[in-house]
């Protein structure tokens, strides 16, 4: 991937967000003013996006108090919060595996939260039932939409989606990414941006010659128009979708912000079910909601949900499969969803404060919308329709010919030029209407009105001043088929679903041969009961609820770190959006950590890209590399065994997995001859362009030495392969005589022949052994020797990572130092965790090697053991009859009989003649002993021996 010509054509076809350039310009101007540069203004005011906390609105106290208590449960003992906060926090923690927000969840979301969402929808829709099984949680409503679009898409623009013009500004990019075809239908501006059935019909018929329209996208209340549909309009759209057999995709994120006289929010589902069985039994509907709603306004926590109605159950299985490639949605975001749909009730201690805060926010929104509309309509050359809902106004600009001429000379849309100069001259960032599409003859602005009233007045005054200058003679001179690629994603084994079902049955009182289920299949220490790091949780709790800084129970360094981190967030809040590649202060800390770790080999913040977990970062790279469905397909040399989700990720990216076997007898070492042989064998069926390495190995626990790493780097250099180095467990090396060496450090110590030429991308995340905050969902990649154009493409292709998780990354790479108040506690906790990991790995390996029919290589690092099973022929024959791999059958029976959930080796890839199991050893020692005892008992029964 040395240049853009090697980038996946479908990814290259994604239109770069025109909003990215203004956002970057705004960030640069903010940095310059912070450093003392003279500007015509003192600060940048961002009213371009619906990010109320970025603009300075305060978060809801109840939500932040509960989340703070969930992050740092010690607060419940200190009784600093109202009683209902404590009760809610306890119930939410009980819903989390291991009673911790640091644990993974089911890919579709926590069952408790999905149930709360279903109950909320049923109440909202006056009794129209909603079912937990139809609710899927994702990292924001846009991520949920992408899952659905991937499912529908046939790739290469063949699948069409009827899309309103104007539409949410990121929607065209999303359709590009999935290979969908945007079929525009114009909203009628003169009627307040209403949907017109004749326009829908005309757009559909015009599109059928170039694509197959299979869905219609609706935004209600409208983004960015603020239009609120009435019952008649909704019924017309439903009848149109039914007649044309279109899937309804309905964005209802701003359902809590309807304030126009005589208007109310009606959900599409409610209207659908009130139209009778002809429609309610047949029309496929997917509705979306998220934390970015006006009242909650927690954009930075990144969580949303979709409710799926009338979809074939077989297709819904693919939805869950797609979500599996993301692993899980940030747990803090999921809990915030629960608080959004199930707020305090009358009589609760927090109710009065909550009701006052929500009333104030809604009154602010309504008054701001009216005030801004009147102001804008008073400007010459501006006309603005009223907005009865949502958080935006969308005024039209009538600009003089000179402004149009200058835009043409600059090769930009005139509204983009207008916005750029408004930002440079007045420090006000608004959105350009061309980002949203719209009538060809008009130019518009997107203006968020959910901001503090004084900020609104400043923004309007500056906008008015600029606009009047622009009008002077010297203006602006300053359906239903599943996407074949998705269908090819290998389904995960049913073990996790089986474990979740058994846990639910135990909770309901069903009798089992065991009292509790223990899941040691994944590297999720919090699920297994490992305590979090105190300093980390204290800082995150204080960032969520800054009033805790006034509490005397937190050490001074916690308070200082919290203040610094909040200072890096827009609006001083973790609820605000941020730049796509991550917060600059966090990237700076990561670069400094890497430089220290690698003995002075420099790392630069611009080479760091933050994402929602290291796997998400890897997916971004793979999508960039992939040739898609073209021939030859792109290949990735992949170790066998490999991380168990990696084959699914490669499937999702449309890439060919080129397996190279690790040598079990040598402790799962990499073998150069094996690499060369597999590369040559693969070249007949694909184009290998990368090699993936995991160090310390997942799931093998192997730690590579310098000689091995140099061999891999020379091999990659000779064969012109990108090195993809997963280094998530770099903090957990405990094998005698072994140390962690990063691929980057070794690369740069090999001399310029390699350090200037070998393309390397390394990955790290919060799922590391010591941090083990799997549920917070954040990771990063460092990109070395990539073409600057590719690097820029990467920085602008990722989506906003939850800010809270980004701050956790900062704490991970920049922990307390000697002399800090928290240092002693921190070092004791880390030492205890590393000691437990090393002792557990040794204890479990010795135990397993003493069990008949098992053999286990010692682990030198990481969190897993990967023992081999020597199974009786009768078990393998029974598995064959059942249509299962023998290790899957083994794990299913162990789960049923002993309540222990292990990972089946076939998930990681293995030789067809051998079977393995995956066992995480980073858990409390007493839990490990219980697991080993149950495993031995089951295994001996399977072999026909007495325990």
C-alpha cells in the first residue's frame, strides 16, 4: 500500500467529508489562539454539528452520577450521590459480566439494556409491543445503519437507497463505503422541507435504470431540516414503501426534541401498527436512536440502537454476525442508553433535578430555534424555514455573482467558501449545505441551535457582521438479498450464545449441575472478576462527573489529571465530539509513550490514529488494502492459530486468508520456511500484500525474540509486504529470559535499508492485560512509512472514538509516576495483576499437562493458554455426525455439564488433524482453580475414567 493506487477501489471511492477540512481548520485556529496568535476573535464557536456539550451545555446530572459510580463503585460506599443513583448503578453493574464496565458484552448488547429499550419503545408507542430480540445496540446509530447497509448491499453501486436531499451530512459517505447507490429525492423547502410522494415516485422510477432501489431512508425529526412529519405524511411513506417493497430505514434520533406548535413526535412503528395488518405484518422497518439525542446529548459516549421489525429471522442472524466483527459496543455507552430510556421517575430523589435540567434544555432549544430563525430571516439574502424539531436550522443563502465567481475559481462550492471565510474572519464554524445534497439552485448552511443562549447570540452577531461584508461590492474577498461478502463472513461458534442462555436460565432459577457459569474463552478479566485499576477508574469517574473534584476522597494527582484531560475536550466535556483520528492531547501522550518504550526511537502524533478498539483500526487498514471482489483478491499472511475474530474480519473486508502455521513443538514459533512456502503457494489464487503477526501471541502466548522479528522484517522487505503487528499484550511478558520488543524498535535498529522502506502498522488497545478495560472500546495504531496521502486518508476515514475511552488510553500510556499521590497504589495493583498472571499461567500449564489426553505449551506472555486435546475416536465420529468440529462439541458439553465456557481452537484456525481449546488465565486464582477442577472432571468422564 505504498501509494493510493493500491487502496481498495471501493474505499478510495468514499467521498472525503467536506466537513473534515473546516473541522481541521477550526482545530488549527484553536491551537493557534491558545499559543497566543492574534486573531479577530478570542475563540472559535462551533455550531456546525449537533454536539451540545462541545458547545458548552452541561450534561444531565443523574446520567453522569450513575456512570461515575459504575466506573468507580467505591463512590457508592462513600454515599456522595442520591440513593436512586446508587440503586441504579448497582443494578446496571449486576447486568455486566463480572460486575464491571470493563468487561465485554454480547455483540448485540447487554440483555438488561435491550430490555429497557424495548420497554421504553412500548411505552412511547402507547402499548405497541417491542421485543428484546429485535433490539440491537451498536457504537452509535450510524454504526447500526452501516451494519444494515452492508447486509443489503450487493456492492459496486447496484443496491439503491432512496435518500432525502438534504440528508445527514455523513450519510453519502456511509453509502459509498458499503458500495450503495444514493438515489436522491428532494424535500420541498417551501413546505418546510416536507416529503412529497410524487417526488418519491419520480426518483424511484428514474433510478431503476441504473440500480435496484431496495430501501428508503427517512429522518424524522429531520436532520438537518428540523421538519417533523405528521401522521398523514408518515402513512404516505409507509404505503409507498409497501407498494414498492422497500425497506424503511428511519432515523429518529431527535425524537425527544419536538417543540413546534401543534406538532408531536409519532414513531414510524406506531403509525405502521395503527394502519392494520396489511402493513404491520409486511412492511420491513428499521428505526434508529442514539445518545446524540437532544436531551441526552452524550455524543462522545458513542452508543445507539436499532429496532428491526418484520425482518426474516435468518437475515437477523446476519445482523448479529456483522456486529460480532465489532466485538461489542462500549459498555459505558450501553449503560447511558439505559439511563436515557429509563430516567428517574416521580418520587425518585433525583427526579426533580432531572426534570428541571431536561425542561431547561428543551426550553433553550425551542427559544434558540425561534430566536435564530428570526435573526436569519432578517439578514438580506438569507431565508430560513421554521424548524418544529431537531437541533438544526437550515437557512438558504442568495449570494451575489462575485461570490459565485470566486468559488468557481477556487474550485469549491460557494457555501463551502462562505463557511471557510466565516471561520477565518469571525471564528464561527457552521456546516455547508453542499455536504447534505439539496436542490441544485440553492446554497444552504447547517446551524446547530442547541447551544447556551449567550453562545448563540455571539455566533449570530459574528455571522451577521460577516454576511453584511459579503454583500458589499468586494464580497468574500478575504431488500432483501444479503450482501454476498457479508454472507461469506464465517459465523462464530454458538458457544457464547449458549453461555449467555445458560446464565439467563440460572438467573431465572433453573436447576443446573453448577451454581455459576465461568467464561474463560476470551481475554476479559473483568468478566472473570479481576478488579480494575483504581487510578484509572477515579480519573474516568471524575471526567464523567467533574463535581467529584470538589470531593476530598480523590488524590490530588487524580484531580490534576482530570482537569488536564477535560481541558483537551471540546466544551470541557466527555460528551462532545472530537476529531476523527482522536484527541490531539491523547495522541501526543501515546507518541511519548512509544518513544519511551522504544528507547528513544521517535514517534509522532500525526502517525497515531485512535479507533474503537485495535480490531476496528485493523478493519480500517484492511478495507483500505482490499481489492474487494476484483481479481486477484488481496491476501494477508495469517498465523495459524490467530486471534479468533481475525478470520471474520478478513471475510468482512473481502480478503483472502493465507495461513502460515506456527510451530507448536517450538512453543508456537514463527518459521521462515513456512512463511516462504505459504506465500509462494498463495500467489496462484490471490495477491498477498501483508503479513499479520501477533506478539505476544494471541492465543498462543508465544513471545518473539529479536532474531525472529528480524527474519520477519527481512521477509516482508524482500516480498514488499506490509507488516501488521498486533502488540496488545505487550505489558504481559513473564516468560523466563523474555522481554517485549516492539516491531518498530527492531525495525529502526536494523538500519535505514529497512527503517526507511518497510511499511509497518502496529496496534495496541485498552484490552491489554494490565489495563483490561475491554468494555470501554478504544485502541490505536501507529502507521510507519506509509505514503502521506494514504496516511491522510486514514486520518479522515475513521469515526469518532468514545472520548471516555480515549481518556482511558491516555491514562494507560501515561500512568502515575514516582512521587504522585496514586503511584504506590497503582504499582501495587499492577504488580499484583502481573504476578497473578504469571503464576496462573504456570499453574494451569502444569495442571493441563498432568491431565491424560492433554498437552500444553508454556506461555511466555499474553493472557491465554492453548492446550491440545487428544480425543478418543468415538468423540470425533460423534462430532462428524453432528456436523460440528470435535473441539466445538467438547466445549459445548463442558459448558452444559460443568458450566465452563472455553474457546474452541477451530475459531483460531488449526491443523485439521489437531484440536485445541483456548483458556484465559488472567482471572482470580480461586476462580482458576474452580475452572481447572471442573475441566478435569469433565475430561476424565469423556475418556471413561473416574475423576
